[in-house]
C-alpha cells in the first residue's frame, strides 16, 4: 500500500454570521458533503480528525464525538479533536495525514469548524488571547492589540507603511468579491482602507478595522487518502511538501517582526519540494491582519526584511501579478473562523489546482503554496500542492 496522502475531496460552508446554531450543526453541514464530493462511502473512512479552537467560544467541547451525530455511519470510526490556535485546521490535516502515511488506514476525514458569533462580540477578544502568552501579552484589545504593537515596531524601524497595509486590504477585498464563500463580498478601495473614519475606525495602534480579519462562523472539510486509493477516485491533490515549525510563544524572547518560524517553514518546504518561489502559481497566506501578510511576504522570500511593503506597492501579489496572493480574499475578506481556516485554505488551493474555482479561477494554477499560522507566527504550517489527477 502506498502511504503518501493526497486530498481527494472537500466541502465548504459560507463564512460569516451564520444561522447554524452551534459547532455540531456546522460539522454536519460539511462532513457528508465532503465524502460525496470525494466519491467515498462513510463505511470506508478509517479516521476522523476535527479541528476546533473552542476555548470558551461555545460551551461544547469533545468535538470529535459530534461527527457521528450528523453521519451515523461513522459511529464506530476513531475520531479525535485537535487544537493549535489559528492553525488548528492545518494541525487537523497533518494529524490525519500522519495517520494515513503511517499505514494505519487508507482514508481520513478532516473537519475544521468554528462558531464564533454565539458569544457576545465584546467577549471574543479575551477568548482569542488563549493563543498568546498571557503572562506578558494579555491586553483589552485582544490579538488586534498584539498585532497593533507589531505594526508599530515595524513602522518604528522601517517607516510608516499604513498606505501599503491599506493596499493589501483593498487587494483582498477585491478578490473576495469573486468568492461565493466569503464573509465580505464587497470591494473596498485603498483610499477608504487608508482613511480613519466612522466606518473605518482605529482598532489598535495604527491598525484600522479594514486591517483586521472578521469574527466569523464556518466550516470546511477535506478527505485525504493514500496514493493507491486516490488513483481510483476522481480527484487527487498531491503534497510536494508539508512542513510544521514552531517558534517561542512569548514575543519578548524573539524579534516580533521577523516571523522566523514562518521563514524556516517556507525554507524547509521549498527544499523538500525541490522548488524556488518563482515556481509557485499562487499562495494562500494567513492575513489575520494586513501587517501579518506584509511580514509573510518577507518570511516567504518575496522581499528582504523591512521591504515587504514594496511587494504590494509593485503589484507582485495582485491577482494579475507575478505571484498572486489570497485570490480567495484571504482571511481579511473570506473570514477567519479559527478552526476552519487552515482547512479552508487547502480547499481554496485545491479548487484552483483542479480548475474548479469558478469566478476565482486563475488562468494557470499548477503549483500552490499555503501558509497557515497560529498566534503571532508561533506555530507555522506550509504546504506545497499540485494536481496529481
């Protein structure tokens, strides 16, 4: 049995403030649909991995136990829940792939899910701070406060680049218009994003509302299978590389604007895949805040440290640029239901590679890069994907 895992099917809910009342309902919405899309019967699933951040967003835990409520045929199938901050979805995917590639089974179902809007919005920032080093980084503004300080430090060293952050926001909102799953399908121009106003107030430090991803509900699912099984199915997306690198949790113990863990993850992934950055057709990257996307340009090697702002200024990452980034709209426009994000990013990349991305489709999508991180570049996942079938 060939043990290398491939993506063979997927499903995705819209992201936003959804009527689905809880985590269980979102899991149900994507589980069977992903199996149908893959052409896999529930009885053939050997393993289920559910990624939900939770940590007080909803009262329900033990999310692995919820899957068989929506797909009763999975009643006796092993299922687990994993959590790794905003990279929970990628952690779930890696866990399932490790199961397949260890030879313990042939087919696994991966679910990423989050119900964020059930909690009053004023309480959400405090819950999300579970993904930081609370002893030092606890603050009333939540992760916006953390990334606001990161932006301030970048500006202190390299000049004020609010305008370039606004350009990143405008790019991703323009892309999100074409994504039927996106939380926000409205184009916002760079002037609007760069202007502090009643509709676009300051949130933390120099970051405005348009610099911040939104609180969203949503779920996405992937079916992964060993290579031999994938060859019998209708779709197969192969991993040329997948890497996972962790950095120190406290920002005080590392350079907060270097994103060194992300850089190491990208370096390892390119080496494993045997490629250069120029070989990639597009990238889906983790723009929880616009400053994160700018720093990720530097981490992936598009710019030298301190010059990430040049990338958006020169149009490199626009849809028609040299390396399109976040043609799905990214977390900024698509939304960021924490546990679903990493799974969603792999769905978006797989759709492009299969030529099934509809209005989002790029004319030449052959090799994809996906970067998903937890915290401020604490846990870092990179995937290099290509179509195998």
